[in-house]
């Protein structure tokens, strides 16, 4: 049976059309569990940071104008009227000719507007302080709200929370943050030849690669992967497994069984189990042509190629952009480089090809891209690469020294 292939862009449109209304619920997550999660709404500061004018040095809080003209030969003489304790309320008022000792991080007393560094002063005894250097208003201080103002948005909806964001949330007194729930992505691997890593390898068997590589990719995109296990090439067994994982999943990936062979059951099973069924069977992509895009009871179900490289290429091209939308993130913007191709490379026109390459800097300083040779069943084809070049479907390949755009992996 010939596959009626669709362009990658068309497949993305179909997925958004049928599943774009998916909206992950939110949940409160503790700060320690927040990194990597996606903010479910804009977070506004309920208070200013800092909440008071404070010193950034050890020294004396003063009125700046009382130091104007001070020098080594003619210091300004001030009277110390107290000391501010770190973490305590100042409780002192600075009037003309007065000062008060304040430590780094300490609260500025009322009436003061700057802090003279202690090394620019001298204690003359009996509360008399000599200031040898003039300072300007608000020098050596951070004013209330200078870092964060009350009502300011400190974390935008859709932001992937990182350690620095956790620090900001802690600074405004939050111990939890509303985050999008992680979509549950179940991965099923089909094939009589597959066994679980750790089991003894028998003749004719291979360890399951795709369950783990796809789970790792889904986790990197902010999902919660669920290993559905290995299922033999048996129609009833695969159907039962799909029905089972659907009850605890938001998204299902089925590795293997997506082509048009006599034992490839995925498309029929998707059609049998619910609406809308198969939406596309065949994507204009190399490797990965026999991919199936379908849905069962409103949940996306994707039939992935069984070959490891094909599976990851399809994931990056089709699944990742959609899954990131499900998690409330923007589509991942991977680093790109301009490079020159190391050698001639032939590509069959008619399909968009994802060519794995190794990017390096040549002797002349130019960034070069060397195609990584290997078949789609060889996982080292992609593990030995650090980038990929997308060859348009109407292009017959690449020439040696041709400039290409490399998407870094």
C-alpha cells in the first residue's frame, strides 16, 4: 500500500487543528520542585524588594549634604547617635550633623540618604566621627523597591522556571508557584525482537532503544514520560496495551508498526479505538516517512518509526513542537550555525531530509559540517552527531563547500 504523505508543516497544522485546544491544568509546586516546570500564570510581587532603604556597605548612615566638601585635610565632623543592628528596625532619626553606624544590609535610619564607607571615616572618640570623603545622595544604598516593585510581574506565564527564577520567587516570600501539570506521555515499543535493557541478550533479540530515547526527549520537553513496555507484534496485544495506557496518558507514542507491512497494525488500531482516528499516514520526511498521526478520544496518538534514528528525527520535527505547546512553552529555539559542507551529499527529492552532521572548526577557522554516515537503524548515526541540516524536499543534495544552516542538537 502506498502512503499518502503530507508535508511536515501540514502535519503540524493537522495536529493543532485537532488537539490544539489541549490545556494542561495547573498545580502548586514547591520552590525546590519548580526548576524545569512552566509557570501557569503571571506572578506579581505582593511587596517591594527590598522593603526598606538599606546599606550595601559597612559604614555610617548620613545626610549626604553634611559630607559635601569633606577632605583628608578638612573632614566633616558628625555626631554618632546610635547603631543599626542587622535584621533589626533602625529606630533612629538622623538630623543635621548626625550619623549612625549601619552594617551591610542594614536598614537606613529615617532622615539619612546615603552611607559613608567605614574606611573613609575615623572614630575620634566620645561619639565624634570624622568623614574624609564626600558622597552623593543615595550612594552605597539600595532604595526600597529598587530591585522589585510591588505589583511588578516577576515571572511571566509560559516561562520555564530556572534557579534564578526560584531566587526571585523566594525574595517576594513565595514558597510555592503555580505550574502547568506535566503532560503524561506513554511510550509503547512493539516488536517480537525487543527485550528490556538489563535482560540477557538471546540470538535474534535486540535491546529496546526507542522507549528510552523517546522518554528522555519527552522529559526534556517538560513532559512526564511513562514507559508502557514492550508488546509483541500481535494485533490484540497491541490494542489492549494502547487501551490501557490511554487511561493514564495525555499523549501516546507507539514505536514500530507504523509502515504498511502485513504485521504493522498501528493505523488499524487507532482507527478502531476512537475518533478522530488516523489523520495522516506518511510524512514527507527522511528518515521517518511511515509516521502515523492520529487521535483517540481527543488524545494524540502517534505511530513512530521503529528505527532509532527515524524515531528521534520524527520526534524533533513533529512531536517536540506540539508537546512543548501542550506544556505551555514556546517551540524550542535551538542554536544554529552557518557552516560549509565537507563533502557532496546526494538527497532524493520529494522529501524533507534531516541529515545528521558533526560541526567542527576547520584549519582555516571556518565552521564546517561533516555528514555522519549510517543507516536509520544505527543509533550511533545520531549519537555521533552534534547537529543536523534540513535539506528541502525540492533539493537534490548538497555540494562540497556549500554553505548550510545547521541546527545544533
